[in-house]
C-alpha cells in the first residue's frame, strides 16, 4: 500500500493534525506501507517529530486548501494508491479534485456536504453518523476506537495510579501557548514541594516569560521536545487541550484536565467529564486561573477519583485505532481490485 498524507501544522492551527497523521503513518509503515507527506506549512514541525526513519516530505508551494493546493497534491500523489487528508481547511471541492483515487479524510467537525471521501475517521466521543448526512458511499470510522495513538506511546505501560509526583502541562503548538506562563505559575504555587510541574513550550517568546522564578516553583521547562510521549508516560496528571494528547493520556490511564482551545474540542471535554474520565477547565479565553489551580489541587488529593478517571479512560481507548484504520484501508483497496 502506498499513501500520500496531506496535512499542515503552524502556530495558528497547532500541531495536532501532524501528530495523529504521524501515528497513522508509523503504523502503516510497520504494516509494510510506503508513506509520504505533502505539506504547505509545518515541514519543520513534521521533521522534528519523526523518529530515526524519516518520511518522504513533499512541499506544497500554494495556499493551504486552495485549488492550486489540490492540483499540486494530485501531482504529488502520482505514485500513491490512497490520499489521506487532515485539516479543516480542505473543503468538499478540494477533496473532489483528489477523488479519482481513494481518499481517507481525518475529521473532527462534521461535513454536511456530499463527501467524496471513501473512508472518514472521526475519533471523537461526539462523533455520530448525523455529522455526515450526505456521505452514503463513505465508510465512517467513528469514536475513540479509532483514536490514532503513536506506536511509541502504545509501547509504554499504562500508569498505576498512586500519589502525584509529576504533572504535565501542554496546550499544543497553537496560539493557546501564550497562556502557559500564567497557568503554570498558578498551578505551581499550590503544589507541594515534592510535586514537579513539567511544562512543554514552543521555542521562542514563551520561554523567558515562564522561566521567572521557576526554580523556586518546581517548574521544569521542556522546549519543543521531540518525544512528548516520554514526558507523558512519566506524568501522574495531565493538563492539556482536547486534541491527540488527550487520547494518548486515556490510553495510558493518566487522569486529565482539559482546557478547550478550539470550538471542536468542547464536545470532547464535556463528554469526558460526563463519563467521569476527565475534568473540563473550560474555554481558554474564559479560563479562571484560581479555579483551575484549585481544581487541580483537589484532584491531587483525591486518589480514588483519579483511579476511576484512569480506568474509564483506558476503557475508551485501547491503543489500536491506527491498526483498525490501516486494516480498513487494506480492505478498501482489496475491494477495488
């Protein structure tokens, strides 16, 4: 099987699309597939996240989601059997220009228009067929059973819930990172001296702001780590946005508190809280720092609740979502022979 994956990353849109596409790419490659990426933005982010065997990265010199982008993607997919597309900016007309080959669409928001995709993955808790009323020819792979977990994370053992020694705070590569210094200091001031706060930041202006008195507050700063999974696997508690890292935390049994940084994340945050698998801290632009810090402090002290959250999270995400998607792709290609 030969795949071309069209996705992007930037400070504006974050890196979550690239992260889950890498999870799919690594799983497909393990199964014997050849995988290439086509990107208009975020080639550096993509390169930084790869392991020792980098993927073929093919640049797109066009505005993301434009007609020119679709035409360039089609040309770059000459040797591909399937085109994978992940990004809200790729509309129905973009997909239609690629539909001479099977298209797999990774989505979070719903597509009311007629979808030219042959397969569609929406791993979110709120995903139902009602989000795709005009996709009768499209195979729908919906819910956390299809959450794309990176093989390196899946290789980690799920956490045993005990006392909290390390907390991980990461809000992704998007614009919400500007809130990190304030949230980090609010949390750290309430932490016991034996609890460390690992804070993941992008390179640049956030680092000096967050570094003020961080030694006294037990804050450990990690600037653009290549393997976030290593930090995640060592964490006893996670504060994160509602993207790919959240599913990885569920798989590892790490209780999570969710900051909503995009409208499409609100449904997951609410659903996880209703199920007892997470706690929503609300939208980033309405975040009450004192309330968030107090909520985190209370959860640290409540081991029974953390144990329950971890168990429910593990029941939602078993780590084999990417394998299921790869099998669905193989079945699709076999049916077309």
